[in-house]
C-alpha cells in the first residue's frame, strides 16, 4: 500500500488488513524518534492538533499530546468542564468553532458511540477517534497489536485471549476487528452477563472458563472491570470476580512460560489482575504506553497527509 486515503481514523472495523498494517509500519518508523536526545521531527510543523475529550482520560490524552508535539505540531487541550459545552453547545457546533480557529486535526473522545464519525462528516478537519462510547478505541487496539508484533514478531496465527468486561469495552471491539483481520485467533472470556449477545459473529471464540481461555494463549489482554457502568447491579462482586477470572501468578504458572500479559489501563489491582502479574516479567503494560506514542504519531501523520481519492 503506497498511500493513505482516509481523511479520518474512526475505527478498525472500516479499515482493511493492508491499512492496519500501514499504520503499524508507519508507527515502527516513528518509534525511533522517542529514543533520540531531541525527540522531535518536523512532520506536522505548522499544524494545530486539538484534543477534545468529553470523558476523563490520562494516558490517551497525554499520549496524543506527546505524539503531536514530537511531530512539531501545536497542541490545544479543550477542558470540557470549563467550555461552552456546559452552556449547551452541540458537538458539531463545538467542532465547527474549533475548525474556524484553523485547527487541522481534532482528536475526540466522547461517551456517545458514533460521535467522532458524526463530527468527521461535518468538518474538513481530520478527526481521530480517541474512544467513543462502547463502540471503538482504534489507537488503543493499534498500540496493542504493535506491542504484540514487537514482542512476538507476528500477529498471523497468534492465539490472543481478551478477558474481562467485554460488554462495555470499546477496546475489546477494536482489538477483535484488528486482530482477526491480521489473522489472529481471538478468544473472549467473561461472566455471561459481560459477553455481548452475538459476539461470535465477529469471528471470536467465547468461553466463561478463565483457565480454558488462557490454556494455549500466546497473549492475554486484560480489560478493566467498568463497575461504574453497572446500572442494574448485575455485575459479579469484586472479590468474587477476582477469584473466578482474576489473572494471578498461580494461574500463569500453569501456562506457557512466555505468555504476554497486556492491559489498556487504568488497572484495578486485585480485581482483574494481581499486582504481582501487573508488575511481573510477563507484563508489557508500560511498553504498551510507550508504543502508544509511536502509534498515535502514525495516526496523526497519516490523516494529516491523506491523499483522498
């Protein structure tokens, strides 16, 4: 694939295998920048990137900010709590006003699924989805895949288990789209109440047995239990969940010695994963954070230089 033709990066469902691989190879070339004494390239000099986050975020917002600055872009963070959104301004009006200030790229996180796509349709500016509702979180899945490829050397044929709150996880959806397109064999594991109906149609295997999910896995991606979404009090209790599904060193001892343990963060220690595992030799959690910068540099660079057909 010689050129990138997408104005926006909204999700992995709409990307081809070749497009996903193009982002990952671009990220690989940008990763080296972070090892330099002066961690900058002029790729987006003169461009303005606006981080428009309607939901709380530490890792993702800071990662996009660092990525944009390493590309020499100007960065503006919009604090929604003190913005005109609190006065009732719509997302589209906010976007159009930001575009009128000559912003080139808008990175948006929103609690409503489809909000970035709606914004992208109404703007000439490039839009990058930093997480929308329960829909997708494309750059997180891309950095997860980048990390897997870096550690193992391939995605094709890998057995990857995604464990935890699948029902509410945009990370799970983006990972499933991306991993299956690149030829991985994906298993999802959670209590029945946390498995979306019909998820098998996305090409995954479903199990409610954590030991079965981990048995032959090359990697496990552990998702945060989103207890704040438990409106009907249907979730298992925290200690009960940890006992039945928690990733512990006792469980890992029964598995492949080199199984890779991932987590998109923030981690609930002692709920979905033990501290011993989170900080242990199988964990690549902090490497994921580092790789997020390279992947987001690639995303910003590609949408900014898209050659639309």
